[in-house]
């Protein structure tokens, strides 16, 4: 999750208030399509939903 968190902090156009799908779409548009990054996003979503 650290990689995603760093991107959110440093990149001013990162969809911080967007949905998980918005984050996935934005990362795809930037060419960041590594499976581990999307797995981290999914893990974070599941953790958040379990709260």
C-alpha cells in the first residue's frame, strides 16, 4: 500500500476523494498497471469496507 499512498501524497491530481474504481482508472491512464499495485488497492478497499 505504500506505493499507492506515496502516489496519492505526491501527485496532486490523484483522485483522493474518488472511489476505488476512480483510482484504478487513473492508475491505468498513467500506465501504472502492475498487478501488485491493484492488489494493494483491493486490499485497502476490503479493509475499509470491513470497518
